[in-house]
C-alpha cells in the first residue's frame, strides 16, 4: 500500500473503534440496566485507551509526518490536505500525553459521569464533590501535558471553539450584559402569562411522538436518525449516517421536552449534513462548539419561538397532544416566550439564558484561574444566581448539579452556548439578506428552505472552516453581539409592549 492508503486504512479502523465507543456510551446513558453499567464503563475505558494508543502510535505518527512533507502533501486533494494538517497538529499535542495517564484520565471522567446522575437525583453534592475534584485535577494535568505553554482555561476554551480566547469572550459577553440587564428589568415589571394552564399531565410516549414530528418537520433525514430518553438531553454522531438525540420527558411540563428536541435536532441536522466526502477524516469532527450550538439554538429560539414556526403545524400538534385543545396558538407562543428569572439553564428563556451561561463562565474561570476550592462551588453558584437572576436555588439539584458537562470534563464548553446565540444574530441577518423575511418563510411552511440554506452555507463544510471563517464567508463581518441585541430588543418590545 502507498502511505496514503495505509493512512486511510488506519483512519477507517479508528472510525470503527469510535463507533463502538459511541454505541456503548449511548447505551450507558439511555437503556443500560444499572447492573451492567460497571462493565460498560470498563469497556469504554478499554476501547478508548486502545484507540488512543493506536491514534498516537509511532507508526501512525510517522505516516502523518511523511504525508506532511511537501513532496507528499502537494499530491493530496483538498480533503486529505485538511485532514493531514489537522491530524498532525492534534497528534503533536496528544503525543505529549503519557498513555498510562490517559487511561487513568478516562477512568476518572467515566466514574464522574456515572456518579453525577445519582448525585443530581438525590440532590446530594457530597456524593459528587470528590469525583468532581478528581476530574478537575485530571483536566488540569491533561491540558498541561497537551499544551504546556497555554493557560489551562484558555486551552479549554480553544479546545471547544478553535481560535477563541477569553479576551474576545469578555468583550462580547460584556456587550450583552450591558444591554440585556436593563431590558430584562423592564420586562420583569410587565404582566406575565398564566403558566398554570400548561401544567397538565401528558404521557411520555405522546411527548416522544411530538418531538419526533418536530425534528422531521425541521428537515431531518429520518433514515439516519434515532431518539431515546436519558437524564440530560444530548446529541451524538454514532457513525456516518447515524445521528441520535436524547430527551428527558417531564409528564407535567411538556414545554421543556419540546424545546430540548428542537435544540438537539439542530445539532443533529448539522452532523447529518456534513459532506460525506469527509467521512473518517478530521473534517467530519466539528470541534467548534460555538458554531454547533449556534445551529441548535437557531432552531430552538430564532425559529422555534417564532409564532410562524407553529402556524403550519398547529393542527398536527393538537392531533398528537389533544390536551392542548383549550389552548390557543397565541397562548402557546406567549408562554414559550415568557421571560422570567429561573433556576434551570435548559428551561430558561432565551434572554435570561445569557446570564446562566455567564454565571458558568465565571465559575469555570474561578476554578482554573482563581483556584477556587470544590467544596465552595455550591455557595459560589448560589451567590451568583442571586446576583444575576435574583433567585437562590432551593437545593443542589436545581443549582450546581443541574448540568452534566463538568461530570465528563467538558470545562470550557459553556461559553460556546452564548457564543452560538451571538452567531445566530449574525446568521439571522444573513438569511434574511439572501432569502427574505423568516416570518414569511415559516408562515408558508417552508422551514426546509432555511435548513437548506444552513446546509449549503454552514453544515456541508463540517470542521473545515473555523467559526471566524464561517462568519467572514457568510456574514461578511467580524464577531459582534449587536445583531443579537437588536433581535432581542425588537422581539421583546413587541411581545411585552
């Protein structure tokens, strides 16, 4: 075999191993019985370690280095040039991590992932304190091995949003904080909708049926899609042609599962529409999570909370959920745009959600820059909730234990949610520039036109464009929070007068 053929062969084998790991993780988070989770955890650790060894082996690294030499590199097509260049960069970092430490790192984070649901369900932070402390220490070591010349938190942010830094985040988050807090204060003075009419019992199977209908309406290829229930909603690309989402059904509150489905559906549409020529290459592994979150939050908020999204499908909603028969579409839309200070990030309205993310950003910086003690984090969380949202969680389940991200070592991910919303303000301007009013498009039942625009301008390129490059190519502008601020002001002044 040529060097390129050998390289592609190993990439295919790594893809098979990733497929197995993804399936086992999916199983552990969804339908695996409690008695089988320890074995699943051990299996995930084993295959992850073997995959790490193979992907950082001398044999593989030599192939990458050889293909990076000008006489070999110049022969490659654009797909393989991107793949080899990105793989070389990643390997140079990953090979700094000792294999024995990596195995211990996987054990530590997997154990944390297993304990977090129990701690949340019992609202007992003491169960989680030690695993979280161990995970934080493991993350610090991991990043120092990987990028010894970078500050740990800067490295974590760059890991999830390549090219992003705290200086830029501080700037755009500051723009939002300055404008949104006065707007929020004005909104909270206004009369609020009656939520009680939405606290009806709706069986989980009906909620699941509605959620499936919604993602199909958005443009999902249902031949490459599946959904299941778990403690915390997430999306995972199992393998090429197989994208799955999870949800958590609340039988007395259907609104949260509805918007979790639309949100995760946005992620899945991105993964599903990456050009298949990038299969088994770095181009299929989108690590710009701000860009990924922009897609999920664009569907969830910009589209999903617009009355025109629902007009064409409201009869179908009533057919699946007849319990809504006494609720008007206007009542429904007023409720889903209800702004209030709340405890749970995933249940927050799109306006106060910004503050939920800034809170987490502040705490992560306190951990990795300020050296905050793990035992003090629940109090720090509650103090910041009071400062930003004027509410204090009654327990740790609705406080610091509500998110799964830190349990699997995803520190640095939270800022990507708000970056995604900031990107959305810019994408909204670009779509209306190219297609016209989204209100008109949605009201006509043509949401797939918007999905196609996103496919063609963002999704198909996978990881081959950074978020900055996407904004330049699609929006012809540098990052700014002003379009999102304009969207918020126009929308909520109309809703709340």
